[in-house]
C-alpha cells in the first residue's frame, strides 16, 4: 500500500488545519497538498495527504472514508487507485480523450473551441 492518499468531496471552506487535525488521528502526516483552481482561485474539492507509513494510510482510509467534514461526506482512497484509469501518458481510457486536449482542439460537446466556425 502507498502512503499517499486522495481525499475528495471537500468543501472549499475545509482548511489544511482541519485536515491535519483529523488525519493526525490516524498517524503522522508528512504533507498535505490542497490544490487551488487557476480560474476561480478557490480551493479545489480534493486534497492529497501523505501519511508517515502505509499502515497509517490504511488506517486513515478505514477511519475517514465516508466521514462527514464541513457538511460533506469525504471519500478517502490510495492515490494509486485513482490513477488506474489514466495511463502515464495522461490518456483517459474511459472517455477516449486526452485530458483538456479535447477543448483545445475544439472537440467539446458545446462546439466551442479554438477553430472558428466549428460546431
């Protein structure tokens, strides 16, 4: 088992301090990463938490998967489990698209994109 966890379903009001206090109950926390949306500048609804050992990571999953924080039930899983559907190249096998590439090429369902007149 990996020591890195993927925590999703977080409110943008959930602070790193709250996560540190909560996940600290499962063991030593090496790091917490809370990404910020480039456009809105608000915290994204997920975080990456690296625990000290694989046992502590497994304990955190058992304790906090489905746990209510900030009025939301969070999902906690091993980072590796989240990367199964997305290969190393970034190609998402489930949708057949290459991440944001679908919008750059004008292939979004809304019909908008870089190419003019594409609908």
